[in-house]
C-alpha cells in the first residue's frame, strides 16, 4: 500500500513539475513578445545554396508594415514536406505562428525579404573591414540595439553560427593579397581579387562553424558582457 501511494505521489509531483515548467515557458514567451514584438529573427529563404545546410539560405525577416506575408505563397501546407527548404519554412511557421495563424502555412505578418548576409565587408585605406550583420542594411542596427539592451531572443536563428574570426581572417588575407604582402599565394589565390569578390567572401558556408559548441557568443561580442544563459546567445 505504501509503495502504491509513493508511486502515485511521484506521478502527481512529476505532473505538477511539468505544469510549472509549462507556465514558466508561457510567461517567458509572453515577456519576449512584449519586448521583441513580431521580430522572429532571420528566416529561411525560398531559395539559396549552402551545401549540406538547412535552411539553405536566409532573408532579413524584420517585420515591415505591408507586403507579402512570410511563407504564405511560398509553400502550401500540404506541400511543405516536399523539399528541405519547404520543411525549414514550415518549421518557422509552426514555431512562431500564433492565434489563428498557429499551425498554418504563414506566420501571419509581412517581413523584409532582402537576402541576409552574415557579414558586411568594406575597403578602407587598403584594408578590408568586417562588420557582423543582424539583418539587411536597413534593419541590422535596429536588431543590434535590441540585442544590446535585451539580449538575443530565445528561438532566433543563431547569428553566432557564422564566425567573425574566420571572416576577419579571410578579409586580412584578401587585404594582404591586394597590397602585395601575401606570402601564401596558392592559399590566398581564391580569396579576393576585386571589390565584387569581396561580397562573396563568406558565401557557401565558408565562414560558418560546423559545431554548435563553437558558435560565437553574440551577447559578449555586442555588449562585452558574458552571458550565463547559453540559449541567450547560442
């Protein structure tokens, strides 16, 4: 009899623990909604090509006042599983869709669909400078300010999956090549030979980390403050 009571008690306590966790997650989600609004981060695009990578490419994704809703006309729900990109887009709709949009083929809002590039490169005094981007050129600074104040939103596609150090290394080797100071001719031959090539330094996943454990700490990078919550910046 005592064992049965103990077992029932354990089941009840486990259920209560799950209920508390669910309430906590809901409260966190509601708080995030108040802070970040409808900004769900960069989003999978309908087309691009990064070998072996899903999503295969990204758009800025920042919410805009008007335009075509994200995902709405790209993939019908019944066809969402036909392609890797379709499944990636549908996963976003299921994650962020709310209210009447929950489970639909759209998140219910129009977003900026400019192509996302993780870094911007510019030439100054014979050197290539690197800047991490958090959206397109119009919306990157807005997101960066949000991260500086509140951190990275839980559930966003991680910006830290692209290595700033790798991008800087590519840029430095490109600068050395252009300035004629490179000693690694064969290795640097495909880095940068023109401003046009500069735009594709990190194309095809060349600047991406292969393991999540190595992702850049975005909160630390942006604010200089170490985060105790891995999900906040990973």
